[in-house]
């Protein structure tokens, strides 16, 4: 795990576990923590790492409700926690089930310490809701939270730092070898809406896009995968067979299967 300063006072922090990327934006009066990792222990590690860089009071924002982004919050409290209303709904509806699913996953994977930590974790609902767009003044620097429409989930939130031309994209953009993994796609995503959400991201004209997993990327990377999503959407609406889809998809088999709903 390590910090990268992607722009002046804008940091990405990378983790081996799930290839996760979190963020930190420094203002003159406060700082903004972007996502909190997946459990209380991981959140405590992240909070301590932030405290090595700054003593400023913090606010937290969730890019979306998935456990690896939003379950590490209690070590940051008390603070304001920003998210889309759909994120609050998802945490209330699925939080306990997600805890059970991922506890079982990590036990099976032979990582009992992470499973135990998730069991001790109480998902922390956001208290500042952003349906469409909101701004947060950090002192000398204002950041914007932007809901780009349905994408990886129905409640993704982008974090735009206009003075640095940086956007934290959560899982609207994922890096990794193929841009997406089989885990990128889930019950709430809509491929064409997701491509439109990437256009909304590109409209912010970022120089650097920090994905929810993987290293920072540029606009060109986002454009490439917007086009990839549109291709997948075409295959889906044309009712392509698995064989046709695998032949024409720009992505490897596991990603194509997940995106098009082939089991
Ligand atoms: Zn996710």
C-alpha cells in the first residue's frame, strides 16, 4: 500500500487487497476522504495513514455502497459522510447480507482475519445525501460530487476536483488488465447508461481519472472503455449467442459472460 500524489494535495492510496484505490483531497481547512475500505480494521489503517499526511478535520464520501468502498468508516467518526440517496438505501437493504457474503468469502479464501474484521464491522449510513450534484468547500478549494446516472450501480458518485482536473470515479471506471473484471457487473448496472455515465465523466474534462480499483488513468482510457461498453450493449440488445458474443466482444471471456449475463 502506498500514497501517490496525483495532483497538488490530491492523493490516491493503493492496496493489494482487491486492488482497491482510495483517495484524499487536502484543502486549507478540511480534507476529504474518498471511500473508507472494507472493514473496521482496514478503515483504522486508512485513517492512521491519512493522519500521517494531515491533521485537518475530515469529511468522508462514498463512491458507492459496495463493502470494499464503504464499510471502513467507523474509525473516521465523528464526521459528515456524503453519498447518493441510493447508496443509503443499498446499505440499509443489503449491508447485513453483504457482511455475511464477504465474511464467508474470506473464510473460504483462507483469510480469517479479514472475515473476523468484517463480522465486527457496522456499515455506516451516510448523513449528507447528494441526489444529483453538491459542492463541499475544503477551504481554498471546492470539490464537487456528481451523480453521472446509472453505471456500475444505480447510485455511483464521482468526486471532481476542478482546480486539479482530477476525478475520482469509484467503480464507474476500473483499471486492471482489461478495464473491467467479472466483478464489475452486477444486478443494477445498465451497459448503455454506464457508457453515458462515462460521457458525463468525460464532460468534466479530467486530466487524471482515479478508478476504484487499479492505477490512475487518463481520458483516453475512459473513452476506450466507454466504446467497449457500447459494443457489449449492442451485443446484448442484438441477442447475440454466447459464441457470437465471445467472438465480437472486446473483452475476455469472464468479463463478457458477466457483462451479458451468461452464467
Ligand atoms: Zn463496486
